C-alpha cells in the first residue's frame, strides 16, 4: 500500500510535466464518458420508460455502475498495461524492487485523468438520487455504499484477472476491456431490456449483475427478471470477495510462471 | 499479491552489519576464505522453457529448451565474479533466477540466506540489480526524484542515504545530472545513474547485466573504476555478465563461463587461459633486421623489420626462451603478451563444438 502510494505519486508528477496534455486528456475523458449519458438522455426524449424503468432509475443504474468502474479503473486499471511491460521485459525491473509487484503494476502510469469518469458518473448518481422517488428505509440507504464498494471490487477483480491473463496471452487486455467497459455499458441499462440468457450469463458466469443490478432491484423495489431468492440482492460482497480471490490466485500463478524476455 | 513485507529494521537488515566493515558475518556457514562467508549457493539448478512453434496451420509443436542445465557454484562475500558466455548460453536466465524473477525448474538457490523465488520481495532489499538495457529511473523526472523514491521503497535511513548518494555522486560524477530529467541523459550518463540507484540501499550483492554495453571508452572506464571502489571499500560482492573482455580483465578475480546452459569454466583468469590450448606471444625487438629466430618450444608468427613475434604455449615458462634469445641475439627490448580472452573463449567453444 505504501509502495502503491509512492509510485502513484511519482507517476502523477511525471504526467504533470506535460501539463497541457494532462488537461486535454482529462477533459476528453469527461466528454467521452459524458456522451454515454447523452445517449440515455436522447432515448428518454422519445420514450418515458426503458424496460419499465424511468429516467431517474436508469440514471441510478448508470451512476452506480459508472462510479464502480471509475473507482476500480482509478485504483487498479493500470494493471491492464502489464502486457507492455511483459513484452519489453521491463517487468524485470519491477520484480527486483522490495515492493510487491502487484502494487507497482497497479500504480504503473497512474493516471489522475481517470478522475474524469468518476466525477461525471458521480454527478449522474447524485442527480438520480434527487429524481428518484424511493422510500429510503435504512436497508436501502446502507445498500448504496455496499453496492458501490462491491461493484468496485468486482470490476477490480476483472481488471486483475485480465492482467494476469496477459502473462500468457499478450493481447488479453482487449478481452478484459469487453468485460470491464463492456460490462459497464451493459449494467447502465435495466436487466429487463436484455435477453434472459444474457442476463443469466452475467449473473452466473461473469457476475456483473452483482455490480449494481441485484442490489439496485432492492433499492428501486423492482422484480428480479431471473426470479432469484431475495438474498441475491444482498450477495454482492460475497460475489466480489470470490471474484477477487480468484483474481489473486490467478495473479500469483501468473507471476510465478513469468518467463521474462531473452536478454 | 505478495503480502506487504513486515516493517523491517530501519537499515533493512540489522543481521548484516552496515559497511564498512561488512564482510565479517553473513549468517550462512562461514568457512573462512576470501573476505567473507558464502553469499550465493547454486545447486544443480535447471531452468527449462517450453517453446511453442508453429507446425502447420493450427497445430503447434511444443519443444523443451534447457536454458540452464544443471549448474553448481558458490560465491563468497567480497568476490567479483565475471559471468560470461555466448548469446543464449543462459547468463541472463541465471541472473534472473538469482534475483527471483524466474522460478527454477529444479535445483536449489540461496542468496544472502534467502530463497530468491519464494522471498523475492525480501531479497530485493539485500541485492542491487542493474540491467544494462533497462532502466529503473523515471523517464520524465529529474534523476534526484528517482533516488528519493528508491530511498522510500527500500526504507533507507536518511543519513545513510545521504552518505551513499554523496559517494555515488562524487565517484560517478553525477553532480551536474541530478536535476536533469532522465530522458535527457546520454546512455553512459543514464547507466551511471542506474548503477547509483542500485547501491543506495547498501546491497550485499550487486548484479550487473551487461553494465558497459553501448558505452564509450571514457564511460566504461569510469564505471569500472567505480565498481572496483565499491567492491574494495564497501565489500560489496559483484556478479556481472558482459561481452566486454576488458571488464573481465580489469574487474574480475574469478570468471565463470557458461555455454549451452552448463558451466564450462569456473576459476581465475589465468586458469581460463591455461585451460584452453592458448599461446602467449613474445615480442622481440632486435638491433637490426635478422632472419626469423628459430627456437625449441616456440614458433615465429611474424617478422617486421627488427621486430619479431614468437608464440609459445601459455603453460610454458617464458624464462628459458628469454634467456636463450638474450644470449644468442642482439636484443634491444622484449615484452610478453597474454592471450586475448576472446580468443581463448572462442577456442573453448570451438573445442566443445568439435568434442
């Protein structure tokens, strides 16, 4: 953790040597991430509900999923660049330092511009809370930070799995992007608009449904399209722990199996 | 996800006294000898890689390559060991196993009392590593900032850090470079910067993988004299791989030659020369031009005016030859040339290829 902070700080200072580029990239991320939301707004200009969800409810899904991905991306998103380090052999340099290599890889090229997505989705979430007509009982209130943390952990676990996989297949980053950014786009919308098999897939195979769908169903008081028992709404932390556990094992195996380059 | 190492003692490891003098105890079995106890032990270490090659459109064939094929050696504290061999012989693979980057397929390794692959992060505090082709420095930040990060990562006490940095800055002539971003440094300057970065935490062993590759003559000389100073003054054990035979001649008390993953020589430089079928050369300056000198046990290589080159076996003594020449010819000057190690090693490889 200490090492992570030092290294992240070094990269921040490093990016600040190119100030203009930093400002432009942050703005660009804010805009591209904002465009997603514009798409949703445009849809609601033509219809009042989407899969039975009103604008405020979709904004809630959008915000919770976006904040979770934004946090995970900020904290460990850098790990997806490990493939480059593996290919050019510079991972060797990280491996001979007295800081756990995962901390170094997670902080590698730490980019503060990722705050762009977090700010924008955070704002959308706050706005949705104003719009929503929800009876804020204590279980619903607690469920909100609960789901944000679990969602972050699930996305983080997927980032790490993707990074570990790059030790064997250098271009695995794209596959992992399909699950992180793709998963984010998916979970911005209500599960009811998707085919049932897809929803099953992201519930039981890659548990993206637990990022926000399941807990949100309870907060918004909506029926579960898969008809899972009620405890599924609260199961996100367990699922997140499982994903992170698998990711940790995969990472460990990957580093032990590291082959380095020829010289 | 390695566990965060426990907060060590402020110096990293108090079990090993901070230099100087530091070579006195190592925790491992001290069996006298050079300047210290055993620091590195390698027992029957093998590293195999599976290489997949395409065979046909979809089929892939797996072949097993033995990069390191059962090597044994030990290194004592304070030694300077040259590790040489042709490309692909297994030099880098050995270094990577000694640093914990690669996990050996079989065999046993101990470095400074630790198992490198299992305790890589802990071991990192006790060793310094310089990869000639890769830098540990931050590209866009001043050199000084990278050193400050090293201090934090290695938890070097401030006064210790200051002392080490000052010494490196002085001996490696870094004073004018400290505030320059690393990307603006030349290769030689960057290499000096990297070597300093590897020594700020008082490592017990310093590994250098091709430290002089691509450097000009002046930079090479500076790097060598610095390494010599680090070894004699700090007692730091040095293990270096190189293709530059001058590095070996000027630095190493011991040479290990690896070829096809096996150690084919381990001993001093003289042993390496004598081991092959090498010859030394006697350069004789006469008063005037004379026909080639013919002597028992030597052959004339070349005649150029009054100067003649005579080759004789490296194992033979030069004294009787010199005496005989001095007695029979009008001798002005005379010198002996040791065989170039390149030639010796090339001959060793050739012998092995034939044998």
